[in-house]
């Protein structure tokens, strides 16, 4: 399979091109484009701009996910994790961050704030039916398979 091409359009001069940090990394790092450091209080949600727009190839999506280091050390996560960026979106990439920790956290200009995984999308045809096929699990909900 050919590698998809992600077209990057700089909207701010300090925007950083998303990049993999290692040979086997799944996610591209996203950086905050801020004029100055901003604090995010415990429980607060902020939209943090990345300073660029992009064109994702048709049939693909970008999944934006928290950075594990920020999440485990400081409780900085995303309220909609993972967030999906559709292939037809052309606006600025922004990351909603939430502080789930107990202390205020400072987001510095240029800081790596999230990671983005580009993945293929399977589209389905929805078919309405009168009944569904049966399974061993049936209608067992959350936690029903762990007993």
C-alpha cells in the first residue's frame, strides 16, 4: 500500500510540521502555537491552536490523542479522546485539552501537546432489519464478558 500524503498549510509562522519522533512511532506530534505561555487550571478545558491546516487524503482520518507523558505526569488529556479530523476539514487544527490533575499546568509556546494518528476509514452501508443474528453475548452490556 502506498503511503498517503498529508498536505500541510502553515497558517502561523511558528507552526511546526507534524513529525514522528522515532522510526516506529504511530503518531505525529502536534505543537501549541501560542504568543505566550497559558495556564490551564484543574478541571479547565482549553482549545489550543496548532497554527496549520491540512488536507487528509480521501478514505483516511486523523485521530488526535493525548500525549501519554502529559497525561500520566500531569493529568493533561483530551475531553474527546480520540478526536477525529475528517478528510474534508480544511480549518485550523486545534486541540481541546483538559486538566484532570489537581494543579495548574502551564502550556508553553511550541510545546508538544498531542499526537495525531492518520488511519484508513471503513465506510459501511446501513441496512435496517427486523431482527439481528444471535450471539453468545446477546444484549449483555458493559462488563458482561468479564464474568
